[in-house]
C-alpha cells in the first residue's frame, strides 16, 4: 500500500520529504539505486580513497567532482581493503558489518564503521527516507554491508525509513538465504531504474577511469524497493522467503557464463 506522502515519479521511484541516498562507493548509486537518484535531496558517498590504489583514488575524486548531481556529500573515508577477507560460504554478520578473517584488516574495517557512524549521523539528520545497500551487500561486498549496518544502527535515533533494492550475486547468495526467514520489510515497491541517468553517469565514471563494474552491465526493466521503518512502527513485517532477487551475473551482456537474471529465495 502506498502511503499518502509517497508520490511516484515517471520512473516509479518515490519522491517525498527529505530523502537521502547513501552508498559505499561512487558508481554504486548508478548501479544499484538509479531509480532514486533524481529524487534524492542528498547523495552520500561513504568511502573515498581505494585501498592501496592512489591512482584510482585520484580518478574517483575527479569523477565525483564531475557528476551532475545535487546534494553530494563525500565522507571520504579510506577503504579498509576487506573485500578478499570474507568467508562467503559461512558468512557471519557483526556489529561493524560482516566478519573479516584477517585481524589487521578487521581492525581497519571496524575503524571505518566508527567513522561511518560519526559521518552519517549529521548527514542523515532530518531525513525521512534513506535509500542504501541491501543487508547482503548486493553481489557481496563487505563495504556495502557495513554501510547498511551503519544506516540501520542510526535509524532508531534519527527516525527514518530505510529502503533497499533486490540485487544479489553468487557470493552473497548464502547470506541472503540465511537472512530470508527473518521478518524485515513492511512495504514492497516495483520501480524502473533510470537507465538514461545511469548510462550518463557511467560514461562520466568511465571517462575519468573510475568505473569499477563490468562494461557489459545492463540495467533491468524493473527492480524492487523494500521499506524497513523504525522498530516501533506498527506495520506488519515480512520475510524475504519467496521473494525474487536480481542476479547480477544475469544482468550483463558480457562476459559469459550467463545465468537467469532472477532467483527466488526459498
């Protein structure tokens, strides 16, 4: 059911009072949340410098400066380099995100979480809706999960509704399945990605050497947004069991192997 304050725009996205889009890295907004870019009052990039890649970090900063988007806030937190240190077959969520195997990397990762909380608290104050990564980190990225956990940790204090989409990958599938039985969301909304906007932003990232995803990515005709209100909301919560997720390996023109673009959580 659509609440009275929600007004679908021409793409099906929700416009309303004070909406923020919070993503881990520049280009995540283009890949996973293009349907709400145009309606967001604030776009927050959490991580700046790529871990041990100074040239890529500079390229990313140039790309962000060139984006034709309003309300950009770049927290500029250095990446912890945690991507290769997660056991995706046996994932375990932690307060700071997801368990990281290497102690040194884990320490950096946990420090990043504290910096996220400090940076997001003022950035999200007064927001009614916050769009961010899903709990399993789309295709399986510990930074994405960490951002989701930080946004969720501040929800009770700041009182916004969290929204996220239904992308998943091979690495994150076990975590999505593990979370599927837990009551979580209260509203579901099918929307259209803003493919024209996404392709425009992709070209900017590519021009500056800051595009981090496959060049053969294709945006689906539809994606699903899930709403998670504060814990004291009276609306009934639903599990993800039986929900259809968008498999990122099926959303590319190249390279193979290809899979079906939709997978059902049982």
